[in-house]
């Protein structure tokens, strides 16, 4: 049975499978029920600018659809009952709207995360994790989602109420099917960790982070000054050493002003124009395109670094590109991302990626809104100091150092890694691996200088390092279990 709870006068006659009830009836119904399906319907994706339209609670037998004429905070005692388990699909979304009401559910089971955990590592699109996919996979039931995009316009019609009720009806059945596989694959502990973490992650997204706008604008100004300095150095190099084809030289002049100074005609942000210059200097720029497999010219750092001794312009150009990246990535986009309602930056975090790691940023597939990657902020003091706490609060920033690598070293007992991590000196693990991956290029480069002089090679080494860690750790764990 579907029960509809509202303080609004009935707008239409309900069918036999829907009844009007009050909130007290709902709360009393769940008094002795442990597993409760929970879902919400909203006007949008932001708890700060969008409204909560419906809250749905239910079991397979009965579902309650509660509209926003009811004070949702009256659900706080029920949703914070520690003796119950609340079943949600993609809990992070709904939790943020509950946090806005200062409702903090404690025991959460997220069937979306359970599905991701069960099929972690499958290529994107091969295994779908939506609620519709789960009900069809486990129960042979396909939910109808066509109405989702019109709920806020249509209002609480009969078909909207039925649609909303279906989103909680099957959650316990899906959980039961998933749990069989979770236990079979010995993932119960991992799932518990992820379901606990999603509450924290939802809170982080809801709170966002405060950016000192004036400090950031000052940083942007300094970054642009540095970029202009490198651009001027590049122009001066061309004027002093370059081919005349890359120099504007006005030989006609002006009757009153005379002849203007020669200028460099290269747009340093255009790889194609830079390629023409570097080819004229005899540099080998040919590489294989990773996407097409065809041979092409490139001025990426990995191509130029091995040839840096061939021309003094290469280090200047690489410094310019690094400065350009800072200006474009860590500039105005951060100011634009400040939410006018909260004065903070709110990003999107993605739990349980293919590597099991947490990612941040990307684009919302529904709204097409781009989110900032707050997990990849430069570590220099000027940049980090722009992120501050509001008065009366403390901002705590902490991070594990080489957490995965230490686990891998413990499991693999690799002698070189044990020696590395037992070293009393401060060392850089990615630079350490880079020297092993690129022995010819980095043989004579001190480990502590790799990050600054060869950032692209160090970045490539990180990929190799993580891949080897993951593969060998899995092998070691398997051997450990078999033994």
C-alpha cells in the first residue's frame, strides 16, 4: 500500500492503492521495523539553492510519500534512530538535503556503493550501478524513470506519488541480493567502511570550503606576472636568436614616430606555432598519438626534456607552460565557483573509482556543471593560505603519506622499498620510482631534484608505481589467503 502524507487539502481522488495518512501514523508504523528504504525528490542538485519536494520512506509492503507541506524536521527522531538501518541508493545526494535540515542519519546502507564495490574495475558503461539497473538485475523489475524530470512542474499527481514510492519499495530486496555476493566475496568490512565514509563525504560536499577572495585575487595577479615574465623571456630569445620568419620587423616606419622595435610574432599558447619554431631549431618533435596511433609533432614536456641541452629556449618554454597551467587552472574559475548562497566553494567527490580511490571534480552528467578538483591544490604557501576557516572555526588539513605504498611494501617485502621507507632522510617516492623507470634520462639527477626538473617524467612514474602496487598487492593478498 502507498500512503500519502500532506497538510494540503486533497486535490484529486486517490485510487484504491493510495491512501491519505498523517505523519504520526507513519512514525508509528516504523516503530519496530529495522530496515527502512529512504529517498527524496528535489527541484535540483544543490541543497543550498534547490528545494526538497518529497521524502519517501518504505518497505516492500508499504511506502510513505511525504510532501513538503509537512515539516520534514519532524522526521529527525526517526531518521536518527540508531537501532534502524536506512537503505538509500546514492546516499550522498539525499544526505546533503537532510544535513540542511540538521537531520543526521547514523546507520546507512548505500546500495549504489555496494554495487560499485562488487564490480569495481569493470570498464565504464559495462556494468551499470543505477537503481533501475539493480532492480532489473536482481529482481527482474524495470523501474519507470521517464517522469523524473517533470516532478517539480507536475506536482504531486497520482503518477508522481507512485513513482516516488517505487524508489523505496525494492531497496531491501536489492540489499538482500547484494549481501549474498558481498559475503561471498568477503567484502563486508569494505562495504561497512564505504557506507560510513559516504556520510562524511556528503557533509564535506554540503559544507564546502571558504576561499579568501582578496588573497586569491592577489595570488592570481602574482601568477600572471610570472607568466608574463616567462613570455617576455621567450620573446627576447626569439629576437636575439630566432629565425627572421618569427619576427615582425616594420621596415616602412612612421614619418613622425620612426621605426618601431621588432617584435616576436609567435603566440606561445599555440602549440602549432611553437612547433614551427622548434622544428626550425632542429628538434625532433615526432611522437605517436595515443588515440589515433598516427605520428604527429608535439611540444609536450616528455618530448622536449630529453632535448633540453639542444637549445636554451626549451627550459624557458617549459617554465612558461607550467606558469600558464597555474594561471588557467588556479585562477578565475575558483572565484566563479564561490556559491552566492554560502560564500563557499562546493565540489563533487566520487567515491570508489576504478582504483578504489576518491576523486574530485569532473562534470555533473545531468547539469553539465564543472566542478573544481579540490584534491589537487598546489602545495605552496601562497595558494594554500587562501583556503581559510570562518571565525570561530578551525580548518584541519591532514593526509596519509604513502599509505598504499607502505601497505604494498609490507606485503611484498621488496628490499629496495624497505630500504627506501626505512631511510632517515626525507625522500620522494615518486621521484625514487622515476629514476628506476627512466635510468638514462635521470641517472645523474639527484632524487630531490627530479620533481622540479622533470615533473612530467615523475608524473608518468606515478602511474607505473600505482599499477605495480595494485597488481602485486592483489597477488600477495591472494597467496596469503590461500596459504
